[in-house]
C-alpha cells in the first residue's frame, strides 16, 4: 500500500482474479506476489487512489522510462505536450542514453499549417516538467502511427527508433517544415 496520490503498480486479489497461466510457471512467477498471506495479480498498470478514493490508472509499467534512476511516465509528459497550442498528436519513448540509461524523446505531429522548432518545445517544457522528465530530443513528423481507435502506437515509434540507432542514424531532432 502507498500513500494516497502516490503512483505504484496496481495489484488485484479475490475470487474474480485468475489462478494463473496454464503451464507457464515463469509467467506466474512474474505476474503474482503473495503479500500478507494473500495472492495478488500484478496488472502491469500504474495508478493511485485519488482524494475521493477512486483508483486512477495513469500509465502502463512497460511504458515507464527510467532516467538516471527516476521513473518517468509517458502519459504525464504527453499531457504537457498536448497543452501546447501547435500539437495535434504527441508521444514520448525512452531512448538509450550513455549517462542516464535512458532519456526521453518526443515525437510530435503539428497541427496543419503551423511551424515549430525543437528549441520552442524544449523551452515550453522547462517550467512544466522536472528535469529528468523533459524530452532531450524532439522529432517532428507529418503523421504518427495510430491504432484503429486513434491511439498513438508508442511501441512502433520505439521499434523504429531502436532500428535507426542500430544503423547509426539516431534521427535527431529537426525543425518542422
């Protein structure tokens, strides 16, 4: 248990929770914990209880970015980017960083007919996000990959980024045209 408002991994217990994965002991070991004699399923969701005691899901554990030992959640950073008047779509992913382990890269699709620079967005984030949560790289794209329901596919962006970096082309930020 965590203090009200503090994010942590959501765990579920009770008769409605599955007993485990069939013939997959490794998956069971990874997904279940016994705490105080009670068996819990770790959902992979990150969340907290708000002041009204409602459970608020804030992100997915697998999307968490660890920057110099600090946890950064993409959704929080993306919510800040969406407050910029020029942003149509945004997504952030963790990219390899030799000093911090990972750093944050933002992918931004601008609204039609507007232009922006990396510096504009770096400055915009300065007083809105803690230093470790600020994007270090900004890449503007004409479009971002989305699911059938319109959700930006971070996984696809991360895979593309890893592939580019392995080929020696980190795809550093650039001005939108």
